C-alpha cells in the first residue's frame, strides 16, 4: 500500500481505490517532468482536490496565492490551480509570466454576481450621494471590477484594510456576508453592501451547525466569512481558509468543525493527522471541476492562457498593490 493511498484515505470527500491512487502517482511523475520542461511553478488553492494539492509547489488562500504569484521570479510559467479570478490576479501582479488555468470551467459564481457595467453605474449613483465614497472589492471579482475599485480585500484582511481607509462611506463588493462581518468589526464605517453571495457558503444553515455541535460540545467551530451571519454567530473563530489551517495547528483543541468548502477539511485531515476535523461543509463545483489530468494536459499543451488587457490590468494592479501596502 502506498503512502499516498494512506494519506488520501484520511480524506473523506472522495474515496479513492488503490488503483486510482496508483494512476495519480503516475500522473504526478508526468506533471513533475513537464513542470521542469516548461520551467513552471504550480500553485493551488486550499479547496482543490487533494491529489492536486500533493503535486503543488505552494498551497494557500487567495491572499497567499496573490502574494506568491507576485514573487515568482525564476519560473516562466505559473500553473494556477484555482478559479479564474485567482489566475487573473496572478497575471495582474506578474504580467511577464505565462499564467495557465488548467480548466476554463473553473469560474466563480460570486465573482460573476458583480458585472463591471453594473458596478460602474452603482458607483456613479453613490458618488452623487457620498463625496468620500471608497469602492472596496473582494478579491473574488473579475479583473474589470478590480480596475474600477479603490482597493481590494481578501477574507484574510478585509476588516484591517477597511479600517485603514480615510473614507467613512464604503461600497463593499460583491459579498454581502463578508460585508456584514466587516461592518461588525469596523462599526464607525458606513458599509454599503453589494447584494452578492457565494452559493456554496450560503447553503450552510445555523440549524445544521448547531445539530453537529450538540453531538460534541468540545468542538471548536471555524467559519468562513462568506457564510451567513447567523452561521458566523455560532463560530469560535471566523477565518480565511489558511487562517483556519494556522488556527487548527496552533490551538490546543483536538476536535474542530470546519464550516466552509469541503476541500479545507480534507487538507487539514492530511496535514494534521493527530486532530479530528468534522465537516460542516458544501462542495464548490468550480473548485472541484479541475482534475489531475487537466493539470497534466495544461502543462503538456500550454493551455489555457489567462490574459488581462493593459487598460484593465494597470488600474487593477494599483488596487491590489494598495491592499498589499495596507496589510504588510
Ligand atoms: P480564501 O481566500 O479564504 O481562501 O477564500 C476564497 C474563496 O473562494 C472562498 O470561497
Ligand atoms: Fe466562488 Fe464560492 Fe466557489 Fe469560493 S466557494 S470559488 S466564492 S463559488
């Protein structure tokens, strides 16, 4: 029995047979050889399938992946195992690199809920009302939306970034649940939320979380800020995906309920085998659409290249750089 089979067996989202895991190992070999040939670096989001995380050079949340992409120097290619807005962000901050997204179906419903034309109209309307309006966009937005924004935030730094702004009136795009979370933490700002939400996190109800907790009162509950406010209220900590990883490693507690996309508890089960991670989670179809074969084919055929036109990239980069500066 291979070590990889043992590791993947600790993960509960997918049950792989030994034969499937042997195929993964063969694909890992091919991917490593192609990575060398293409002089590529593979980065992956925490929600990706575990067999893809195992071949990545770096795994992280949206903020860590953006910072990592900005720092890539020696590699020519960034193989981005994430969703479209994350790959766009990598291209925005490091335009001389070839950025590949292995499967073009890997979009984000939350990002799509804020079309740039609608945002431009909303900004015009609100600027008539508020002289000091600041447009704060979550990183889960298209490049065109970032280009219209004053500053970007991620789930790891949203409250800190908003607190750092001089403006009192903030249009917060597109996640209303994250907007509410920020408003609770920064009460002196007038947060005007865009009415978007993530279909994955929105499905999680306080009833199902309370039911799991009732079976195990010792559990520490970790909740992603894209969850509904009545779910966030039940949390011991509201954190970004990598924030949850750090928290679970550092805390003395040994049992956690992980309330976000299911990939995160899979990563935790593999990386922190001496602790227990219960799932209060749902699956994101966009994060799970990419397979290990897609990653191999992407490096083999150099597809699908992500491009951002310069007139969008430059203002989008400015908004992202402001976020990096506000959180360093
Ligand atoms: P993180 O930045 O916390 O990893 O979240 C990204 C995301 O898409 C959550 O749904
Ligand atoms: Fe987008 Fe939600 Fe999927 Fe994250 S979990 S990528 S916000 S659809």
